C-alpha cells in the first residue's frame, strides 16, 4: 500500500508528536512540572519544521559537493550553529568511525587466520609422502 505525500507527512508529524509527548511527560515527572498540550504541540511543530530545514540543508550540501548521498560531513555542517548538537554529532561520528575500524580489524584478523590455516593445510597436501625405508 502506497502512501501519498500528505498522508506520509501527517504520520511523521504524529510520530514526532508522540515522541515529544513522551519526552515532555518524562521531564515533567522528573521536575514535577507538567507540560500543557499547547506546549507539547508547539514543541512538536518547532521540531518538525527544524527537521524539514535540516533535510533541505543536507540535500543542498550534498548537491553542492556534486554528490547524491548525504555524508557525515554534511551533517556536521548542519549542526555547526548549535554547539551542543555539534559536539554530540562529532562524538557520535568518531564512535562510528572507530567501530568500523574495529570491525575491519576483526574481519581482517579472521581472514588472515583463515588464510594461514588454508596455507598450512595446502602445504601438508603438497608434500610428498615419506617412505618408511
């Protein structure tokens, strides 16, 4: 079943509204300050519009670099005006890069040990049998 653009946007907005409502409820409980429905709706609208601006900026940055795919550097550019967001995204990016390096090392190590085993088995098969004389 295919959703048209307006229906998809409404479903996304509903999901953002639900998430904002949950976060406001949790924060309200922690600080004993309830959030009104109007505040939750205003935060939802602001977050939704900001995500739309971010998406358009990301597309523009990728297009400017003559790419069709958004890169981590594009995301860092979008976040540059918010220090806290910029630091968070930079740290997350470094974490992901480190995880990829670790995964590569792990896979390379497995490949090397597998190659070593194959070489060892291959060497045994290529030896001529000894005579018992």
